[in-house]
C-alpha cells in the first residue's frame, strides 16, 4: 500500500485561523463556552451561538468543541489521570486510531490543540476512513520507544473495525511492535469508545472516554513533548 508523503490534518487556512490574533479571540470564546457548559447548556447550541457571535470558521468551531469542557469534567479528568510512574504496573489499553493519528498530525506540521485538561487533540477527523501514510511507522516507533522507557509490561491496542484499513493498521502495529520487547495485542472491535469507557489504564485523547474511564495516561502529550519538538502546538488552555 502506498505511503506517499501526506500532511495529516493539514488545511491551508490554518495559518489564518490559528494566527496569534485569532488564538487570543479563541481563548475568549473558550472561556464563554466553558461558562455556559458549567450552567448546563448543550455544547452543540453553545458552539453555534458563540461561533456566530465571533464569526468563526467551521474549523475554528471544531477546535473549540474538541478542546472545551465543563469545569467538572476537567476536575474529574485530573483526578483519574495516572502518573507515568504507574505505567509499569500493568497493561496499557490504547485507543489506537486516536493516539496514532494525533502523532501523525503532529509530525505533519498540522495544528494540534492543547486544551485546559492538558490533552492534545487534532483536527484530522477520522470519519470512518483511514490509510497508512509515510509517518505511520515513525509514530509507532515513538510509541514503542516511550513504552519501553516507561517499562510498560504489556500493551493492548483497540481499533474500530468499521474504519477502513483497520486491518492493515493492525498488521502494521504487530510488525513494528516486534522490536518493543513486550507482549502487544491488537483487537478490532465495532465500538472502541464503548469498550474503553469502562476500563482503567487507558491511553486516549477522546473526551467521551476520558469522562467515563476509571484511569488514564496522557501518553500523546509525553511523546509529542519528548520527541516531536517542531510540532505546531496551539495552546488554548
């Protein structure tokens, strides 16, 4: 399968959408969105109202929706996030597409967004389709290197089976992980969110899973901070 050079999550308008001036406006909008979320308003209506008020593009609205939650949600995520010193104590359950795509976006020079919960999120948008690109192997190698550094004893990746090329990604993960020195499993399941929401020791940036899981590691942030120093990081926190 072709792995030609691809800029995952790239949009030519991002330079304007995420200029320094625009980011300041987005931070103000984010404060207003959080204020409304804290008072029980629904995110969909809030984004529409706030986006219209500030005349925000669809992509800017998506950025705000993916990086903004209520104060209660932030506090819960902080309370369930595990320190990396605990990584050696058991299996890590990894939301495969979520972690790999975020790293691919970071290596592509496309924007990754840092929310108030300290989690990086991207704007690539899976929408049921995925294909391996030239950065997939590197992303997996960085994951393996970090897992080794953290002395993780066993890892399980979960991939959404309905997503195109999920089987190819499973094969690629198993191929690359042969050098990691630890048992690695990859499971294809219909709905990763539903399964991981009830587990502990999760690796994901998905807000729905973070709000429901028992415990989690902020692994994507560690990998990006340690190994992708030229990533385009936009701090909305």
